[in-house]
C-alpha cells in the first residue's frame, strides 16, 4: 500500500473516531458511563489482550508468507543464472537456444508476471518460456560425460527453479482467510464502541480526543500493516519488486559478454515472443 494513502486512511479514521467521542462526551455524565472505572478497565484489558494475541498470530502468518515470496524470488533468479552457465555445456544449437529462452524467461518474470501478481491476476498460469525450454531439452542427446552431467544438473535446477517460482507467486493471492479479517474488524469495532463509554463530560476535550485517537490510530495502522504483508506485491514502501531477477539479467549479460557467447534472443525486451 502506498504510504501516503495509508497515512491519509489513518488520519481519516482517527478523525471520525475522535469526532464520535467528542459528540458522545457532550451528553456523557462526569466520570464516564461506567460507575466502576477499575472494573471497566479490566474488561477493556481482556478485549485488548484477546485482540493482541490474535493479531500476533496473524502477523506471524502474513510475514511468513511475505518472506516466502521474497526468498522464492531471490532463489528463482539465482537458479536462472546457474542454468545459463550450465547451458553452455550443452551441444549446439540446444545450448544457445536454452540460453536465449532463459533470458526471455527472466524478462517475462520482470515485465509480465510481476504486473499480474500486483493485479492479483497471475493465478495458476504457467510461464510459456518454461514450456519452450522443456521442448528444447527434449531435442538434446548428451553424448559425452560433460554433456550428460550438464543434462542431469539441468533437471535438478529446473525443479529448484519451479519450486522457487511457486514460492514467489504463493503470496500474490494473500494467505489471511476472510474469516480472520471478519473477526479482526469485529473485535476492532467492539473496542471502538467500548471506548465511547469512557466519554467523560468532566474531562477536557483534548484528553478525550487523545484517549480515543491513540487507540483507533494504532488499530488502523496495525490492520493496514496486515493488509500490506498479505499483499506483498505492490508499489508502496515494503512492496516486493523484481530486483533479484533484474540483477540476474544484468549478470547474465555480463557473463555472456565476457565468455564471448553470441546468443539470439527469441523475445523482445519485455519477454514477449518474437
């Protein structure tokens, strides 16, 4: 989520909550609606503790998914670089074809899949360049020991790359089920309503505003944090970007240039087939 929008949402929700508190305060009795403030504070502590425990569990769940997507993207980029290096041991023209298709795979991740993950439309779609590489690999008939070793290693690297890709796209649809969101908003609403009963006409308005504003702003910021972790692919601060794959493509270009390998890429700069 964009940090500016997040800040505006926090300010807007807090302002509405403070206005509601000051409105209720106008007709509230002195000392709040509770005759026993200590008992009311104890009940509020139970509500806050229950919310905190549930929130801690969900934050752990959301961050684990976020970190899995980040680690998957980095591992996928690393394996692509390793496969490019391994492809140089394949017989021609399969080695050159696989090298070009790997670069196109990386370009399509950066320019195509990442946009679809931001939009939540990636789903179970496969990367077409993975299919192209599989078909190219079927034409390879390793003859020497080096080629056979490279062939076996390629199969292992392909499995690692596919697993890393699944980890990357795992967080694109979110992992927090709707039931948890409903419970979170329900508890937050209960806390808000409960806070209104602390309205006290005998207390200064600024103190009452601070009482309500501090609680609601923290609740809102926490829920926004959960939303950001549950949707890691966004343009705001903390959003996952295809930095690892972009870096991998730069490394591949440098390695091919140093090795003097001339490859014809079957795609444009965005990874679209020519």
